[in-house]
């Protein structure tokens, strides 16, 4: 097996791995791939093996071995063109030159693959026209999602959008409903009286007001009957369809700044009560 040899650029101190076959191409004259200095590879041969240095002898830089080198991009050592005076030497990522087609295959060491991390990976970039198509498309999709999730709010604050939103929902399978905001509702007046014509029957009347300028969904009404100690006797919840009139469009909601009058007949023949409480809520 061919013995590995190393030569060092006298200018930038980069160390190259060479073989006898490479040095024989131009009588050992090579060119540094980093600083482009032409030098005699034979004269600058060094050994990587550590040597014992005599403390009294003058320091010999070549005898002490190669200095620490900075990792650089991987390159291969190539012979110069026939008309060139020297062969171009280029370093690998470890600071050593690696043979190309002039070195016997059995003696080659693939430093370029061993130090592939020294070379940044190429990134594929999409053509500009792709971004020109994707960006508007994503904006349209985002706008569609916003319209879908906030359709009730948009229709409540901008009534002119209700019809287009209803057509959109007819395609995607959704509904445009009035907002549910119990904080915008209040019970202005209520009364619970015994029906004089029917024993055990109570009549509940109340007025629910919408203080918002837009329609609000009809709430559920909870009635609680209490005893003289204000303890719960019975509690019942009523859906909007049970306490509004038959001609009222419950799905359209309570009009903005409007009110709804309700009247309920309650059979309380099996209970004894002294008071009541009313509560509005959404299930």
C-alpha cells in the first residue's frame, strides 16, 4: 500500500495529503488551492507523527509537525494542465488534500463526504409565480374562514350582509342566527297572580327588553317558585317557543331596542308557594 505523505504550503500553512504519483506529475511543483502559492511539494514534506524535540536545539517548525488548521470547504488535488507550470492543489474539509483521478483508488480517502457538514445544503426555492398564486389563495381562504366563524356577528352589526351570508350558508350547510347576549336583555316587569276562574292555576306575565341595537336571540326563561322561607319549591325552564306568541318569528330573534311580552299559565295545584324568581339564560 502506498505510504501517505503530507506537504504544507509555506505561505498559509495549509496541510495537503499527497502521494508519490501526484508529486511526480510536475516534479513535485504544486499550487496551493487557498492562497495560490506555487511551491515544491517535495521540499515542504512534513510528518504528522509527533517527534521528541531537544530543548537545547533550535525550534524547527517542520519537525514539530503541522500547526492547527481551520476547516475549509472540501476540494480535491488535481494535476495542472500540460501548459501550466504547476499543479493546482486544493484542500479538503479537514485541511488535507485528497487525490482525484490521479491517485490509485485503493489509497483514496473520501474526506469530502466525511466532512459534508462543512458544506451548506442546497435549498430548493419555489418559482416566484407559485408564491404569486399561493398568497392570494391563502388570503381568500382566511377571509372565508373568518366569514364562516363570525357570520352571526357580521350579520348583526351589518344587516346588509345577512342575505349574502345566508347564500353562503346554503352552500356550506350552516345558518345565520341572531347573537346570544344575555347581558343585553333585561326583565322590565313581571307579575305572578292566581287565576280566579281556575283553582290552582297561576298566571305569569313579564316584559323582556332588548337593549342592543341589533337582534338578540330569544333566551330561555327559568321560573322558580319559593316558600315563605324563600326555599325552592319547584323550578321549571321554558323554551322561547313556549312563552312567545304563535305569530312571533323566534328564529329571527328579538328586534334591536325592542321588547317581548310573555304570558304563561302554570298549574300549581300540587304545590304551595309564597313567591317566585325569574332568570334568563341560554343553554
